[in-house]
């Protein structure tokens, strides 16, 4: 109930300095969607909720939910994903996944399924599961939230899935080799990468175990999904630019965590 004290679970998405001593903390909640909380005196020593607003933290919160700034009144069971907080690559991918979710949905819209996804994704990354693959699963499954819902499972023209498949932006999904002539600008995709793209569109993170994808396939997946987002979505979180810089090895970088 808005304006009343409520209990909710949350994941810290980002935080920013505000005024002289305050912080604005954006939290993905299990019941109320993405909310921005104003934390008065959060930059002063001894702030009582400091553990609950650290980057990559999951906690139980009590507070007041409002359409503008919301307020935290109590925090319990705050747990930071320690591996993510301390590892450069895990940090970059976790920040990117959270940034995509933040971009995909407006504030104040309940998205409990994506709260669960984000929590599971961070747990998998923290446990050492291949962070690039988790990032790709997020990218593919979030396409619908960006207004793009490609059809991955079979040919959009004839429904066949037993022939080689390529991706067609014009047809909004995959085309089998019998219909490749319909789109000369289709994305050429190797059978192995197409297998993973189709898998990523349906798999749940609970089903995801140990991942071992060949380096060449990972490069192709990155290239294809980047093109999908550039051509069909057109948005790029700040964390993606950082991740690209890090993967290219262009310069030494510090972890990009919410401030």
C-alpha cells in the first residue's frame, strides 16, 4: 500500500551522490518494480543502512513506497555478492545485466519475474558460472521487453527447424535454408551459434549448469547479439561500453560498480 510501511526484497541496481550528504539508491524490488530511494546522510560515517545500499547487495527492506522518492526505514539480511564485487569480469557482466533490466522497464512497474531473474543471474555469476553466457541469456530474453520478440524456434515462413537456419530481421525470426533467398540481408549464423541463440530464448537460469562454449562460438554469439541490439533495439547501457573496452583489452580499467 503506497505511503504505508511495507516489507519487500530488493537488489541494489545503482546509487548516486545527491546533495551534500545524501544518496539516491535505485533498487529492483520483488513487488514494486524499480524504485529510487532517497537515503538521507548516507555519505556520513555511521549511516545505519550502509550494508543495505552497497553495490550488488540483496536484502530485506522495510520502507515507504511512493511515486517519487521512496524511503527505507529498516534493513535486514543484507548480503553482498562478494565474488562479483571483487572480480573485474564478473563485476562488468553483473552490472551490464542489471543495466539492461533497468533500461528495459520504467520505474514503478511491478516485474517480479525479472527480480527473480536478476537475483538468479547474480547468484550464478557469483558462483563462477560463465558470466558471458548469463549476459547473453539476459540479452535474448529481454528483447521482448524492448519491443522486439524474435521467433527463434522454427522458420517463420514454413515452420521447419530441421534445416540450417539464419536470422532475418525483416521476417522477425529465423529462416530455413529453403527460404534464405527471401532476405539477402539476413544474419549468417553457424549451426552451433544458432543452437545457443534458440536455447537462450527459452532456458531458465535454474536449468543452467556448467557451461563450456568454444571461444570461436562465443565470439560469434557476441557479434550477432551486438548486431541485434544495434539494429533492432538501439539502446546501450553505460556498462556495455565499459564491458566492450575491457574485452578488447584497450586499456586498464577499474571495476564499474554502482557508486
